[in-house]
């Protein structure tokens, strides 16, 4: 796969990240109309969104070794997500009518809340699993061909680069959805634009696969896909590091929800406040991933780097909490965006 083909795939990856965050912004906004709170809707969508990403990433990572043309499968998943989302938006817009039949107050309120989560889960799990599968599929394509396109880049550096590029597309999606597409065009326009983007990704992937079949085929196919095959390779130290990553993800997304709730006091419960939080949050993730890709070859003790980054993150969370307390002083109690 030459540089030209490589750049085309990277461009598709940017657009898939772009559309994914438009979908997320739309879903949060639509569900806030049904559940009555942007922060509640954000927690609901984020929990399901990241569960789907995790499950899709695991499944794709497990079975991608058996897929000969990962670009075509990636494009197919993106197209399915786009077509599904075109119909999903109308279901979500009428979701409040479904909630009217659930017991949301009184002694059976817990049944209503569990049912609400289960219904949203069933609606969103399919597209989010597809979104989560995209990164492992393209990683497989690039890792297999890295000697031709990335020179001496290691797998870790390559994964960081692709993740950072995809997240950069997500930043553009979150910002443009919240500050332009939703305010100017409405939820339906934003949703259908993202869905159309996914369909275009499918069409481009199909054309590339048909026109240049050998360029996008994975050559090193492995047949072993048993669960034990992967887990037996993990040492106790690796399990400990994965556990730390689990707790880090919990804290990160928890902080995002808290920041959105708190800053909503000053930005208002509108699409602008959500866009600011999502854009800044994702921009930091993208910048960190791209920086790691750039410096990955110089890092000798990666475990110690992870520990140091966690300590810095804890310190910065405390500093951020203190700085957020200054928001009422800075805003003078009058800083509220209108939409």
C-alpha cells in the first residue's frame, strides 16, 4: 500500500471520527428532550457509547486476524451505521412517547429507570459497536503493511498515530455539530449529514477495494481466535496495567460528565456547552496520542511513563477543580450562551 492509498484510508478514518461525534452530540441533545436533563442524557449516551466502543474494539481485535480485506469490512460497517442512524433519529425524537408508558415516579420508579436505560441501550448498541470496530480493522491493515508505508514505526507508535487522527476528526465533529450544524440546521440536518458521510465512506472504501484489490488486502492471516489464545499471553503486570487503564477511563469520563454539569450553570443547558466540553476533552486526547506517536521510539520505560502520567493527571484534576471554582468570578454571573 503506497503513500497515496495510505492517505486515502487516513482521510476516511478522519471522516468516520467526524461523523461519530456528530451522532453522539445529536443523541445527547435528542434524549435530553425526553429525559429532561442534558447531563442525564449525556451520562446515558456516554455509558452506552463507550460500552459499544469497547465491545466493538474487542470483537474486531479478536476476529480481524481472519479478515482478508479489512478496508471493505470497515467501509461496510460505516455504511450500516449511517443507514441505521437515518432511521434511529426518528425513533429517538419520539422516545418521550415511549417513556410515558413507564413508571418514572412512585414505588416502581426503579423499574422505569432500568427500562429506560435498557431501551436506549438496545437502540444505540449496534452503531456504537460498529464505531468501536473501525480502529482495530484499520490498525490491522496498516500494521500488516507498515514496512511499505511507515518505515520503522513500531506498532505502538502506529496505533497512537491512527487513534490520534481518528480522535482529531471527532474533535471537528463535536465542534461543528454543536456550533454550526445543530444550531443552524437542526437535529435532523446534523444527523443526516453524519449519516451521509458514513455512506460516502462506504462508497469510497468499496471503490478502493474493487479498483485496487491487492493494495488493501491483509497478507498475514492468522486463524487462531480463541479467547484463551489472547488472555494466556497477559502477565500479572499487564493485567495490573489494564486495571489501571480501566480506572483511568472511569475517572476521565466521570470528570467529563461533572465538568459538563458544572459548566452548564454558566454556559446554559444548550448545545454550545456540550460542544465546548466534548471538543476540549477530545482535543486533549488527540494531542496526547499524536505526541506519544511522535516520541514513542524514545520511551524506554513505558510502565513508568504510565504511572507518571497518571500522577500528573490526578494533580491536574485537582488544579482544574480549583480553577472551575473561579468560574463564577470570571463570568460575573452573566456568562451564558444563548442557544
